[in-house]
């Protein structure tokens, strides 16, 4: 193996830029590698082989003496194997890192001192893997675009919070030096940040040079441009301070011992400074465009019209659990929901979130509503529906781009503090209600990682080429059912199913109903794909989404190109800087989906074997349909 990196990685004979280029040379006396029994190494939560860069994938012979009988491994798997790894590690010019979630461009905002702030604060800009893998990350926060607030203020650098996950104990963090526990200045030295109690405990366990090494490593990981540190905390300085003792590092940084403290400057941090300036310029340009656009509108209308989507950002982040709506107040003056509530009032319609909607494949018609924790108030959001905001319609549903006001104090970077979501409503037929219920249940079955972007690449068998680890499906922001005059959730479809009234209704002979529509809130994810315009890498990436969905034991049930969406990416950048050269894909429309667990739960024990065989057959057929729709040449895989 020669020196390797991702720069100028090349193109293979099929026009691919994502392929495995290197073969690992085995120790002749090494063990035979059993299929599906290799070391785990670093993996994304989906369980597939993962590498941070294309060059960290290698072909490795299963049998040392048979060099052409190979499988694909990652660099981290080689390290666990241990065979000749010390000789090959130096061929990578960058460190081995674990996978991480790549956050979308922030549109949500929450006061920094709010107790619901997560480990990575809401509003933090994702600054890439050069910095984001560090526990000592100092985050640049997005500035507010509201003209009512000071947009010229420099965004603060906010440290990552200590982990609250008992399985991942804190190995060291910084805390803002403020509040009642702030450390006072010492001999003119004012601390901007202090070490958390976990890192201080680690320092107390060390002696002599080991303290120096631990502090040096911590400072080296920090994303601040110039910082000086001692065993109490850190100060951000305008210029690096020089001292007599220098300590080298892999990052090629200069660490200076100054009265028992350390400072750092590095090329990486200079790049971050340039990157931060670009981000700031992007924000300023975005703010200028927004303000000019807003000025073109009637100012009073903009302030009052909560139904307009103009200038509102799409919600692409998860809603934090502490603010996930229990109740949705729907403002529906055109009665798009077909709700029976009197229309001679301006009162919004009350909907409640349901966490366990019945499925046409399950053996239950019971509906579980969301309930706030004991002693807490219900979290209430407002949705504004307008017919002119319709995104599209299908055979069974209507989809609207709808402004959403989130439960306070969570809000958004927009003039009305709203975001937009895709609101999916059922057409007035019983089968349409059944499909929307089933779709909600399918989204509930998807794990969080299936709706996240992760850095790096996966190998997703039977495909042997690396693919980005993007979301499989849009984020789901809840399934909501209407509340009746008596305060109870009204699930007309479930009641009809339980009473057998819906047994004779089929798609070809649909039964018209006058039920109020449920509402499914989703992330808006672009336009239908056109595979003929794609590169082979992009078609492979789309196909991998189907394979990953099946690995979760879920079938989509209606795999046509209209049900795969594309939008410019990457989503970590501001919308104005995204491009279709780096697209983001999603599978949508899970109305006919099947969740294996639900199907098996609905079957008698004696029939489960046949049900499993049938589901595997459906997966195979869906994969073949996906290949046909995406113009995938099976021989090329």
C-alpha cells in the first residue's frame, strides 16, 4: 500500500469516484477470515462497515495465500485485527476517528442557559470533521436574522456540555467562566473557560510531564484560533503568546509553556478562522437577502400573516424531546382538514399527537396518545394551513408547506419565529385514512439514525462500493389526530376498523367518509429524482437507501422514482450555498410500508414462518424494482 489520501482519488473504468482502491497485504501466517465474523471497528449505528474517508477502505484477502479472494474492510477493522497495522498506519496522513452525526444548518434557537440545551447546543454551526470530533469543541453559534435584534454581534464560542449518557462518561469539557461559580481573575489573568470537574479529576490523577501532555493534547483539540491554558482553565487571546518551551504535536501546532500554561496556534485553526469568516459572510449575505426580500413585501402584512411561507426556513433539525408538541393547534380557515368544528369562530382546531397509531398490518386498533411527564405542562405548537401552499397531491393525500410555531421558548431564525414543515392530510376516503395511519406507524418504527446524516461512508452489501451515510427517510415531527368536543382523541378510522365497518372498502372501490383528516408532519426534502441524469455514484447511493431500509426489516411498498426525492446539499451548509453536485436523497411515501415486527405480531405462531418467507420475497421484489427504477446494472455491483 502506497501513501494514501482522498485527494485526487481518481475515477474507475465505470466513471465512479467512490470505489475501493487499495489491497491490504496479509501476513502469510495470518488467520483465515471467516465471513461475517470480522472485527467490528468503528461503525455507524446501522451496523454497516464504516470509514471516514474513501481511502480508509481496503480489500483484504480472506486467506493469506489466496490474494484474489478478498472482502472489504475498513482501517479501524485492520487496527483491531492488528496484523501489520503498525506498518500501514503511517500511510494515512490523518488520524483514525469514529463516526459522528453531521448537523444540518441550524434554524432552531433556544436560550443558551436553558436547562434543555443538549450536549451540542441548539444553534451551533457544524464546522466539519477537522474540529467536530473533539470533546473540547467550541461552537460558533448562528447569528439571529431578525431585524429586531443586533445582527452585527459576533457569535459566541460555546463549549460542548458534559455528557449525560452513563454509557459514555465525560472525558473532559470546557465550561463558560460565568455566573456565581465563576473563577475570579488571577494576577490579571481572566479565564474565558474553565475545565469541567471531570477533566480536573483527570489532571489530579496525573503527575509531572503527564499533566503537561494532557493539557497539551486538550489545547491541541480546541477549535479556538488562539488560546492559552493552565490547570484551571482557558483564555482566548488575539495573538499567540510565545514562551521558552515548545511542544510538538501531530497537528503541527506550537504549544508554549507560559508561567505553567499552554498556548496554541496551528494551520488548522487558521483554516477554521477563514472558514468562520466565510460562514459569517454567508450569514451576512443571507440576512441581507432576507431583509431586502422582506422590505419588498408589505411590512404590516409580513408581521401579521402567519400563513405565509415566504422567507421561512425549512425545518431540517430534530425537535428536541423537551419541546416535541403534545398538542397541535391547527389554524385552518379553509377547512382543509374537514374538521366538524364550527367554522364561524377564529378558534384553532385542537389535535393531539399519537405515538402508536394502528396499522392495517397490526392486530390492534388501540391508539396511544402522547402524555407529558408528570408535573409538566403540555407542549403546544401552532400549524397554519392554506390551500395556496399546497406542495402536491397523490391518489390518497394532499401535502402542504405549512408554517409551524414551536412550543416556547424554542423558536426559529425567521421574522415570525416560525419554520415550515410538510403537512400530509388524507383525502376523504377510508383507504386514504388507512394509508396515512400506516405511514405514521412506519415512521415510528424507523430509528433516529435512519433520519440522520453521518460523516464518512458505508459499505452496504450486496453493493461493494462505498456510499455516503445519508438519511433514508425524512424526519417525522409527529402524527396528530383531532380532539372532539369532549376532549377525547377522535380516531374515526380505528373505530371503523374495530367495528368492521371498513371491511368492504378497497382502493378500487373506495368508501367516501366525512372524517376529519389526521395530520402527519414531515421534513420537506425536495423533488422526485431523475435517475437518467445521475452519475453512477448517485444511482448507487439511492439504491443503498433501499438496502438499508430492508436491513431495518421495513419495506416501502411502492418503490417508484416519484417516491425518491433529491435536494441540493450538503444540508450542513446554508441553503444558498448548497448544490445538486452534492445532493441529499430521501425515500418517501410509506403508506403501503410493512414493518416486519407488526406483521409478525399480527400472525399466529403457526403462520409466522410463512409470513417471514413472504416478507423476504417482497424485499427481493422491491430491490429488483429499485434497480429497474434507478437504472442499476446488477452486473456492475
